[in-house]
């Protein structure tokens, strides 16, 4: 049995995690003005450099907003956050997402996968489409839910790449952690073979240049994960 190497979090990571947890839990309500960097550094016993870089990261995630010469305030992260914000919320909840959050992710997946499939069918070469089989084979041979989730993400990401739309692969990457966590749960509940058959069906529709078949399958199969017989939550 192999054991993973343990890596201790840095002070910056600990600082970010602590403030994220306080914000998500409501201990630091939206609109709250944070203490100065000097005060935070003193109370949390870290350097000002750690506080400064940590605040910058929290602002990128949508948890705080820095107003020059005024101060740093807790932001409305649900309104102004990013995908990284949702990942932080998931970590705060012990890796779990709410039913509403899962539903939202899957609804967006329908849009992205449908667009990627349609564009790939219309513009990708036969060789590019055939290249998807490499990721199918990895998925078929996956032995753990984690490996299966990674493989089906790689399949979807490659599909977005061969679609020719320059932004689609970037959108897929931004959803990676969230989507993979859902596929791990799906594979655990229903088996890796179910994930493989789903990806295989999409591949067969794309290879046959069947736009209607691909779009119908993506919507139907994903809807089953939201409110049908293959619900993830």
C-alpha cells in the first residue's frame, strides 16, 4: 500500500484558510472592516508580508475588497466571488456541496458540454475526434473513483479543446476541482463503468457527427444526475 507524502501548509495558506473560515461561518459578516495589516500580523503572529499576500489572494477570490486609504472589508462573496470561492466553500464544508450548488454546477455543465460537442462535430477533424479515445481508455482502466474523475475530466477538456473555441478549455479548467469532486461521488455511488458508458456515448455521437443525438444525451444524462435516477446528492 502506498502512502501520500504529507506537506505542511505555509503560513500564508493558514492565514487565508483562517480568514476564509471566519467569513464563510459568518464570524466576519459581509461589510466588516478588517483590522490593519499591522494589527492582523501582530494578533495572528505572522509577518506583514504574509498578511499582505494573503489579503491579495482573498481579494482575488472575492472574499474581501481593498479600498485604498480606507481599509479592507469583507465582500459579498456569493455575489462577487469566483470559482475559487466555491472551492473554498466546499473545503469549509468538509468537501461537500449543497444540493443547490451541485445543481448549479451540473446545469452549467450542460451548457459547456453541449457547446463543446456541437462545435467539435461541426469543425474538428476525424483525427482530433479519434484522439478522444485515449482518454476513454484511461477512464475504462481506472481503478479508483479519483482516477475515473480525472479521466472523464480530461476527456471533457479535450473535447472542449478540439471544439476550436479558445475560451471553452479555460472555462473547463476553472471548473476542474468542483466537477471532479462530483464525479468522484458519482463513481463511488454508481460505479466507474457508469462514468465510462456516459463518456463513450458522447464520444460515439461526436464521432458520428450527430449533433442532435449528442445534445439530447448530454441534457438527459446530466438531468438524471440532478433530479432523476442518478442523483449525485
